[in-house]
């Protein structure tokens, strides 16, 4: 039986002409440019099955995917097609798992043992604290540790000299020194992290002809899924283990992980790297309404650095892309809840956003209306922000001037510039009955101007309790000069001011519908429980998630929220023109990924001044409507 007939007979899998052409690639290097919803996974699986069914492969086929979940999903789908027929001839793996196997086997033969550092946050936290121990701002937040881990991963994946970090937009002060401290720690303790897996594997394969030939002889064909997410070092590994047997699948329009070191330029340079390579196209979107496909196509075509490709669909034109203007994030959440009440079937809904904190207001509104939902991200991420912790500390101190932990967090983050020794006096006092201000007042060795600052700070902190939460946050931000602290931290390379402002705006909005400080603090703490519960509710039809976390997924209805000026795309006014264009193109790809998650209906909500992307969509819609009118 002819293979494609066989495929249709066993699992009702029917490929279109483009998919068949790509799946029929036998040899040589190939790039498959697959638009969103075009069935790239099916093609990758179908090709592997065809090579084995037609006996054109007598060794193994290695398929490398972007994530462990994707690898497991692809393996399961392959087995659903073919059962155990070709189990021994196929391997589905992430690049990290593949590399780790190489490293482990290589060093095992040499009798060298090491341990895998599965979570480097604790180590990096201690290194940061030690490095900043002489600095005034020596407190280290979870967010700082996460940003440092991302920067180290970026440097490793892009094969960058750490001393040149400033040239690559890394703003962490002293990053090269911190990087070396981390590297030394791993060497001294015989540890490797996930990125070391790639580096070690690369060096092993590069320097050992014997081992390189062994790998090449093991795998007759190598397939790469989500090629646009491959980093520089990953691509170098792939080049070393392949020889005219590489089949790459991806979409340069969905390259959204540059912060992790992904390097989609490899796809754009395919013909330069593989001069004899062949390019296939998967143009047809099977997922989305025709209006969504056309709107997304017109939008992404504003990017200059991309493959020009047809993006089409045979799906009917039923729902226009709905751009909705509202006055606030609270009104945005209410609109979503009201519309969700009208969805009576089991349709899936994705409420998508650029930043984690954007989930808080809709999560609160959904919870108030007893509408169940699922939070896709790690539940702890929503409450790791040092800005959130700081605001809560200011408010908690206002509610309870005896709260020493709150004071210890913010004592130097206002106009007071209180010293470490003053904090120590408070924390070590045996007088639990006294407020932190009384403890400082009772100390007899300060200069007179210090007592004046203590007195004024007491007045200002007490005044916060008289304000509504929204006004209290603004008072902290401006009158207590917390904004000045955030700006100083940005100058130190330890804070992203644009992100901090976004968080403050959301907290102000939440504060606008709380009557007092106590209610606001309780609301934030209750939201922690709401988020925790929602993170376990995986069977819900409604999902709240960042756009980055839903690439590859789809929903019947999509709500893209918080599309306002300065947030999406983010405010990058300090960048050079070239860097700004590069950043906007990546964020445009993120927005495109969000748009193409929608199957039936796409709602884009604007709770304020429209962003650049909204204005682009409006202009495209007007142009398209004018063309329709001209035809009619």
C-alpha cells in the first residue's frame, strides 16, 4: 500500500499537497517553513514514519524538540500512528537531554563524576548577596536572581564572551565578575548546570572525531522541531552531528525567545549555511477563522527581517477581529466576565497577556463571579516582584508601626536614606512594645538632623492610613520618593523601570476599588490563594497565561489584554534606533503568536491609550475595508 494511503487508513491522517511534499523529503538538508496552525508536527511525524515504512532508513531517526513536554507529546503521537512498529528506530528528545547523554557517557568512560545542578537559583542568590555585600542596596530579590540566571543562560547559549556583556544589552552591573564567581563555584564543587550540558557536549563532539563519527553513525536522519527557537550553541551541535541529513521545521514569525538565546537568524541564513538545501512551505492555517488569519498576516508583514511567505486558510470568514476600547483594567476584566457568561458551550478560552502581573485583575474578577479558571504559569511568579513586596511593606508598616520586618525591607527605599546600623538598632531591640520610630527616637547617639528625618517619616507613614489605597501607593511612589529608589536601582542594573511602572499601575488599579489600606493588603494576600488554587485547576476551559507560555496551543476564544502604550510593545525609548527596531520586531512576533492562538474569535482589549500594535491593526483594518468597498 502506498504510504500516504496507509497513513490515512490507520489513523485517518490526510495530508495536503504541501505536507506530502515536505514529508517526502528523503535526503539532503531541508527547511520547512510552517505557518501557525499548519500541521508541522503531523508532517514531522509522518516523514519519520514514511522513511521507516518505505525502508529508506536502517538506522535511528533523532527528533529534537524545544521542550520535554513537546518531546513526550510527539512520541505519544508517533506511537498513536504506528504503535510499537518503529519504536526502536525513533528517538524523541530535547537538545539538553540529548547533550547530557553524550556528556554523561563520555565522562563515565574516563571515570570522572559530577553532579547536575538542577536549580541554580540558591547558588546564584548567595553569590549575588556576597557580591553586593559592600553595596548600599545589598538586598537581593528573587527577580534579580531570575534575571541573572537568564543572563548567564543567554551568554552561554549565544557563545558570548562574558566580558562583552554590555554589547548585548545585559545591564547587570559587574556581570562578568559574577559570571566568573559562578563558574568557579561549579568547578570547585564538580557541578554542571543545564547550559553546561550544551557546552560540554559541543566540546566533546568538536574535539573527538571518534565520538562525532559514533553519533553520526547512530542517527541516519536528524529532525529539528521549532527551529526558530534554537540557540547558537545548539545549532553548532546540530551542525556537528549532521551531514546532509538534517530536516528542520519552524516558523521565523514565531521566534519569541531571544531572551533565552534563541537565534532565528540561522533559519534566515539557511541557504548560506546549506547551499544545497531545499526549502518547503506549509502555508495553510487549519486553526483560525479567515479574518484572524488575514489580520495576523497583514500585521506580521510589517516585520522586515523574515521570510516572505503566503499565509492562507480554507476556513470560513465568520468573526471579525474585535478591537475593544475601555477606560481601565477593571472595566476590561468586567467586559471579559460579562462575555464569558454568554458562552454556554464547552468552548476553550485563552486570556493572554505580555506580563505575569496582568493576570491579577482578571483573576480577581473571575473569582468574584465564581468562574473557574486555570493559571498556566508558576503560581509563585505573580508574587515574586520586589516592587509588590515593597509596596506591601510600606502599607504594612502604616497599619502596624511595630512591624520590624516591614521596616527592614524599606528603611532605605525612601527619602530617609536610613543606614544599615539604624535597621540593626530596630531589629535587635528588646522592646517589643515600641514602634520602630520610638526605638529610633530613644537612641541617643544620632545627629539632630537624623531625628528630624525619623519624625517626618513617622508622620508620612501614619498619613498613609488616611488615604485610599490608590492614593497611598501614589504617595509612596512620589512623596516618599520610592520612584527615586527604583531609578537608582535601574542605574545599578538591578531593576527594569518600565516593568516596575507596569506593576505599580496594576497595584494602583487594584487599590482603586479597595476602601482602605487594610482591605488592599488583605486583597493582595487573598489573591495569592486564588492564584494558587487556579494553578491546580488544569481541567478548566478558561486559561490565564502569558503569550510566551501558550505557543503551540490554541483556544476557541482569545482575549489579548493590556494592549496599551508603553506596555506592548514595551517602552524602549533609551535604545538606539537599530536596537529599538530589533526589539519591536520581536515583540510584534509575540503579538502575532497571541493572535494566532485563536480559532473562532479574537478579542483585543485596550484599557487606555492604544499601543503601536493596536494602531497598526486599526490601519490594516481600514485598508482592508477600503479594498473590500472598492471591489464591491
